C-alpha cells in the first residue's frame, strides 16, 4: 500500500471510532408525552362532543379526569371512553366542566392540559323602551345596541324596514359592539331599526322588544365639530389574535379629521387602519393593550377626545418547557416553569399526574419546584399545569435518580505534548472520571474548539473532498472521554491545548503543548490548505447547523460570546418505519438545555437509496423550540430517507441527532399480504466470511476506489433503518462494526461485521 493509502487509513482509524451515544439519541428510551391533547368545546345542549387524546409511546394507556377526579366507567351517564377519545352523545348540564386525559406507562403518568366543555346559550335582551334619534342630514348616525350575554359571543344584525341586514353594506356599518353606523344619512334612511343577536352555535336569534326610530332633519349649513360616539370613556377586553374596532363618530361641518394615539404617542403606520373614523385592530397581540384616544380639533383650536382602555387576554402558555433531569440520590433538584398569559396563569405542580402538596421535602415557590435530599421514590414524571380561564397548557419532564455518591472530576489520562511535522495528523486524547461522568471540552488560545462530526458522513460515489474543505479540527466526546483530531496540522495549529472536564460539582483541566515543524519547500505538496486558526467549539454543539456531505449550510459558523453549554441532541422517538407512503411524522423530545432554553430546532432530510447513494437534495426546516413534532410530506413511497437535526439555544447549536426511516408502500389490494422487506444491504469489498448480517441495523459502505495520494480521502455513508456503532479494532488493517456496544437493551449476543481495508 502506498503512503497515501496508509495516511488515509490512519485518518479513518482516528475519526471513525464514533459510538452510538455521541451521534444519536437512544430511540428505545420510552418517554411519556402527548401527541394530541383535548381542546375546549362549546356545543349546544343535546349536541355531540368528542375529545381526542393520543399519547406516545403507543404502549401508554389512557384514563380520564373530570373536574380533577378520575372518571370511572358508568359514573357519568352519557360519557363513553374509546381508545384515544372520550365522547358525549348528548351534551347535558351535568357534563359541563373540565376534562383531562392521563397517560400511564409503568409507574409514570402525565396529565394533559384542561379542556372546558360548555353549553352554548344566548340570553334575552334586557328591558328596553322605544327610542328616537335625530340626526342632521350628511352626518353619521349611531344606533346603539347592547348585545345580550351569549356563549360564544353573539353576532349583531339589524332589521330595517322589515328586512334583516346581517353584514355591513353601503352606508350601513355593523360593528362587533352591536352598534350600527349610517354614514352620511339622508331622508331615505329614516325609519325604525331593531337590533338582533345571533348565536352561531345554537343558531338562535334574540330581538330587542323596542327599536330605535331614526329622524333625519335638514342641515342648516355649518355645525360645531364634536365627537358623537363615544361620549364617555370605554373599557374593552379582547382575546389575543382576535380583531377589535374602536369606534369614533365625529360630526361637524366641514367634516373634521380624527386623530388616533396610543398611550400618548402616534400609532405606528402598520397598526393605523381606519374605517371611516373608526380604528380597526386585527390580530390583536398583548402589546396592543393600552389607552387609545380619538381626538378632533374644533374651530376655536380646542381638542375634543374620546378614550378607550383595551385589555388583551392571552391564553396560558409555556415559555420554557421543563427539562429532564438526572441527579444523584441525596442531592437536590429544581424544576422551573416559565409561563405566559394574561391574566397571570395559575400553576399546579403534578407528580405522576397527581397534585403535589408543599412540604419540607418539596418546596413550591412561584414558578419553581425544589426537591431536597432526593431519594429513589422521587423519580418519575413532573409537570406544571397552567390555567388562566382563557386557555390551559402543561409541560412535563422526567426525574431520574442515580444511586451512589457524587464526586468531582479527576483527569485520568491528560493529553500529551508533542512535536509534529507540518502536514501530519495529530490526535490528543483526554479521559476523566467523576460521578456523574464529566463532560469534556477543548480549548486553545482562540477559545472553545469545534467541528461537526456529521460532516464525516459523506455520500459515496461523489468526488473527493478537496483538502481545503477538510475540517481543521474534529472533536469526538462522550461523558468521561474525548479526542481532538487535526487531520493536517500546520504551524497555525501550534500552541497550548486545554481539555476541561466538568460535572455539577466542579471542573478540572489539563493542558498539552503542540509544536509544529514546517516542511522545507521541496517537500511541500502543491495543495492548498486553509486551516482554521480561530475555531469554535462543537463537541458541545456551539456552532450553526452545518451540512452533510458538503451541502449548503443554514449559515456560516460564528464565534460564541459565552461559555455556556449548548443543548443536548434532541431525542428522536418516532419509529424508523411508517405505513404511510407519502408522509412521516418526525417526533422528538428535548434533551437537557443546561439553563439556556431551546428557541428553535433545525431539521434536514433527504432521500437515499438502499445502497446509500444520495438521490435527493437536502430539505431544511426551522421548527419553533416549543414544538416537538414535524410532519414531513411529499415523500416517495417505499423509500429510504435520512434525517439530521439539532437544537439551538442562546448558547449555540447542540449535538446532532440522526435517523434513517422508510416510508410505506402505496396502498393496494395486496399491500396487506406483502409487507415491506428490509432494505438490501451490500457488503464491502473483501469482506470476511461472516454472513450473519442483521439488516435491522445500518452498515458502512466504502467508496470502491483506491486511495492514491495524501490529497484523497475515503468517504463513508450510513444507511439502513437503525443506528449503529463503529469501533476500530486494528487501525492498520481492519474495522469492526458491532452491535455489542449498543445501549438501550440491545443484547450482547449477536453478529459482528468486519470491514477489511487491506489492499
């Protein structure tokens, strides 16, 4: 084998010893969560109601709560419980109230958000008397109508000269308040006007007993400027995302121009939408609340105004979800639930779906839950349940308790200083002990060091990656162990390197000095190299989401301004195969965020062949940090897709999670008799006689081209429907691919695969 081939094998022997725990989140860890939660319903009496609830994993069982108490079979007549739903065939008053579903898995349980079931109704108009309204011709007439109480809110309509007017038209403007404005009235508008209120659920209409008689008198020329409506301050309440109209009816000749302000300041142009002189606010948000003033200026220079106080109601929601935590027995732990809503939500803390009572062992303070002297009995699911009358929300997290004492990290084998020739590969290793096992990070004079291990997974069959695109640093870490690899060292890499081992009790560090001897000009191979002199850290994920196989990235790497830990890899919990031919529901739960909440997930997916060849381009989707699922659509049936995703927080981007999944077949009459076969798995060249290949796990497919020079590199690709571990048994000649080191209960007795690279 030539020097280039030996160099290639040496490179691979360093960079491909990547264990399952580094790149993948364990899909076999069953964590309780809800895929679908019940929603509040307003239905007419006697109508049917259906509340849906779907938990994951599918093995979880469901029960229901009514008004906070377990709903026993037959305890509430008319209630039927089905798998994934609760139904009321005929809604009656005894059925109204709060419903929740509870998901159970082993000894753990979580409760859904609360769903209100209410009966739609509309009351009669209050006592009224016959009214008369006199308006000058050309002015705007306002016929007021106080709508009766209704659930949901009633829609106003008017009966004019024996005909019902349900929507604004021409000079008639029906407003949400119930008022009717008639712009530029004329004698033809005279007559009797009666107000009605329509409930859109019950489809009932209530009509006021006495209406308003409109009288139009001749205009006598000029008239004083003023505001006809409202004549006194008005307070309004509106729910977020709804629309609101603030009425301002002005009079006078010549017609005055109304000016709107909010909290004493002119309105932004984006929020200034007028309908005549009325201010229309669409998609109302919390910052739209405040004091609004409509003003006009009189002939004498005086200002006449009308005021509104607007209060925006916001449904309770979770700003920062709870995070799974693992602590040692005897230590303390705190869960923090950051909430949002107006009015302020009421928070109820739950343990395995049951309310928690404060004690010396468990303290509840505002938005936090603190448990001191944790024992094994404290492990389970913790939740914060929110409700503010407008909406309900919940967040859940698992507490795991480790037995044994905690201890500070100790460096077992520090990195070794050394002298290297320019162009050689360099590997620095650092191992540490501690309880819990410490996280190891690397630094140099420029700060945290980073690369992205996902960039090693290149599509086979493509052109060799030019040396200038090869990563300057590669860090591969697991708790207690880490290696820093520099594929082609240059003088720019010389200097001090520090490994820092940290756990919850503290940190220790060790350092090594790297000396690089430049090559003489006659020995330099004419290939450009562009080493990164100021790298950033990524074995803890602090960089932007980088592409696989040289694809275009979401953004360039950026240096981090802080040393905060970035989020752990998302834990993908959706199965590697779906019966749906064109869609796949990608589902995950968040890893630990280390105090910096996840604000977004980046998901990339593309189609690959069973042999590992890439046949589709990357699709990149940004998902809000509050979401835990993403439907992937427009997929091809019976096809293999690979997914790469990371979580982003203020500290940067975290470790990647990866998945390979297969779509289902097109539905046909014979589809049920011919289940999808496992993907065909090819063997590497010169593979040994071991034929016991378990195709449920991925394989490594080697580029079938010899290594010719130091500028070439071998490329490997993951395929198959499961994750796997690669470990180097003999760096000079062989690779072993084994499922022995797989966690999550994979049995140790099983096949091995050997990839022989000898030429």
